[in-house]
C-alpha cells in the first residue's frame, strides 16, 4: 500500500491570550482558536507503531502554547512565529496550514471572530 499524502491535524485548540493592536486587548485578553494541519510523512510510524517516527502532537501543542503566551499586536505575527518554530523543532513537517482566529474582536461589528490563515512550506 502507498500513502499519497499524510497529515497530522489539531482542530480547535483554544487559548486565552493577549494579542491586539489596541492597548486594552493586551490587558484584557481574548479567546483564540487554532486549527493546524501539518503534512508529515508518517509511513514508518504507521508501519511500526513507533512515535519516534512521526511528529508528537503533544509536543506540537507545547510549541503553540509557548508562542501564544507572547503578546503581539498582530495575529499575522503570532501565526508566523508558530509556523517558523514548528519547522525549526520538527524536521518531519513538510507543510503547515494554520488558521488563527480571535473571538469577538473589538471592532464594533456583530461578528463571531476574525483571524488569519497561513499555508507554509519548508
């Protein structure tokens, strides 16, 4: 059997963090949601049941958590840092699709959320 493409996916990670252009956002904070899809060739892990042959998503979560704790004005910056750090830490990741959203942003609109979406390759 051949695997055409393989992905590790983390859906709807929720963080409370302090990102935003308005000074109030960096004091009050907000809820953020992350959807992450990483292209990883995990054929050897699938065949051997060996976690060392894939990307440990608990470790991925820790990288994301660390970056979410660093306040930024722009979600673009947070998303960039997350992708950059994941590529640095995990050699098996070939591509990343990341969605980072802020719940109910303070912009005077009736809106569930706003955010950014990145698709990156090594």
